[in-house]
C-alpha cells in the first residue's frame, strides 16, 4: 500500500510538472539593421572585340556606356550615355524604333523606363554586329527574370554577368546565351 502511495505521488508530481503552463512570455529577438544606400560604381570590363568599322565600334562602345549606367542604376548617367549612342547611331543609320528607344533613354532619368527601352536598343545593336567583328568576342547575355519573368537580353564585353535590368538588386542574375564572333 505504501508503495502504491509513493507511485501515485510520483505520477501526480510528474503530471503536474509536465503539464505546467509556462507563463513566461517569449518575445522574439528584434535585430535592427541600419542600411545606407550602396554607393557601388561598377565599371565595364575592357573587351577584346575588334571591329571592321570604326563607326560600329563607336556604336558598341556607347551602348556599353548605357549598359554600365543601368547596371549602376544611374538614370542620369544612362541619359548622358544615350546621347552619345544617338550620335553614334546617326553616323551609321539605324531603324526608327531603335533610335526612338535611345531617345527615350536620353529624355528621362527614370531607370525603369530606361531599362524597358534598353531592350529595343539591344536588339538594334545586336543586328548591327552581325559580321562586324574582325577579332574577339561579344557575349549575348540573358536574364530570365527581367520584366516579370518575360526575360531580356543584353550585350557584354565579358562572360561576367552584370545585369542592367536589376542593377544591385540582382546583379549576377543571368547567363551567357550566345557569343558573337
């Protein structure tokens, strides 16, 4: 009988402690992170592409200036670079829609609007580069997530991904789609 009481007391003790409601409030740990605007300034790597025509080289170099400004999410620099691109386009002649897209980039410092127009500029510049290289390689790169996952292309001097459609948000998003030689 005594062992039964001890057993009953032991079970009761275990039940009371096991079912004890923990009254402590658990507050989540709050971590405050101060962010400062990132002052990154990405520069375009020097490429090895050599062109058959100096005017095409000027178009491509001005295009790379616009792309680099968009990588840096710098609307003012993109607008200034687009002005140089329009001059290069005038010296070689391009389709009206490509010139209009370059004009749009030149007329605004809204990087989202500039990035949308950059798609058309890229298509126009790529068309000009067919059989234009004497030596070297230009890389056609693709970001599948640009413009709500419709994707967009751009041209680059190197295989390194520097995404002009997202800048710092997703700098390395993309892949090399093809090479122009």
